[in-house]
């Protein structure tokens, strides 16, 4: 089913979608074009699981302002996965330029003109990103996979939920020979226990299952999903984690539920929010159990 097709902009992708030909993969597609184009990605599925209204609002009002954490994450991704394009995509804000003076203002404006279209990085964020990448370069297993794989390739496959559903995924790193997908994650805590919590909290396991199944539907090998978790704090320790089958299966149930909701919303053009009824609520079961254990212990 897979084929490689050429696309340089959103209009190319939309034209292929209308013709029913948006099936396969495309290389060197700009990240902004991928996210603005047709199909539904894993981040959008997370919003749908919150409420369809959340997804629809984000689609109609895209947020183009990045937080410092997002800037750091995107810079690290670019340095590791697309280092040959980094200088064309990012620039570092000049340090020590006093824009209150005429000369300082002129220098800053000249710098802005020379870097039109690039993402501006504060000096400290760029320094941190480079230090994190230096630490990653010592991870021999990851570097070996990086030399064997392809990065930032966009894949499109029709969903089984109905007409109009196009699944789109963009693995950070894919090694076709072994069927291994790797996702690079910057995190506050790269230890196994903490990152396991983050996988659950951010639904990373749903993303993993969605990526693997989309590639499989196109005829690609997809046998394992790995995370390269990179700590944001010095000494920027990092580790490769292999997501186990139970987590992948749980993620599969989540993304299929989200796609079903998405298909229903597409068909009805109704993107509902929360109910207007008064609904009973309680604490999560695990929290109640913890409270019960704590109060029981205090009695002795």
C-alpha cells in the first residue's frame, strides 16, 4: 500500500487527500507543513479524548507561541535529528545589545532582517540544548540507530473508522531494517520510575501504538517502540526505554477510542464539550486507597 510521494506544501497534501491518494510517506516535509496539513496526529487524538470541543478549538485557533520548555525540546530535536538544517531553522538572540541606544537598535534590526523566518532562541536555551546533545552523543546505542535509520519522515494511512479519517504520524527516528521506532523526549526526570509516570500522564503509550499500527498498515516493519529520555538538568543523563506490550496495547485501545469519536464528529460536524448535566464525582480509586492506607497506619 505504501508509496513515496512528493509534497512541499499544505495545498499539495490537501490535493492528494481530495483525490484519495494521501497514502504513503513523504520525506523532507517541513514540520510546519506537516502539522498544518490534513490527517490527524497523536497530539490531536489526546485533545479529542479530553473533549471534541478541545480539539476543534485548537484546530481553529492554532497556538504559535512556544514556551521555553517547548523551545528547548524543539531545538534538541533539530540538533539531533536534523542537524544539517538546524542553522537554517534557528537563530540565537544577540547578547549584550542595548536596544535603548540608536546603535543597539540598528544592530538588532539588522540581525532580525538576516534571520527572517527562523525560530529565535534565547542564548541560555541554545547553550542548554547543545549540552544535552553532547550528552546524547555519548549514548552509543542511540547513535548507532541514528546512523542506520531515517528521521522525520511523514506517513499517511486511511483509518478503518470511516471516510475522511487519515492517520498521520512522523516518527523522530525509524530504523526500517529492524522495525524500531525511537521518540526523543526531553524530561524533568529521565529515571525509569519518573519517566514511566510521564508516559502515563502524557499518553505517550497511545502515541507509540498509533505510530506502530500506522506504519504496519502501510506495510512497514514496526516491532518495537523506544524512547530516548533526556534529562533537562545537568549532567543531562539520558536512557533508552523499550515500551512493553501491555503499555502498547493500552495505548492502542486509547487511540482507537479517540479515532472512533473523531469519525463520529466528522460525520455529524458536531464537536461537543462537557455535559451540562450535574454529574456525581469522586476521587480516583488509587487516591482513596492511599488515604485509607495512611489513616490505617496512623492508628497503630
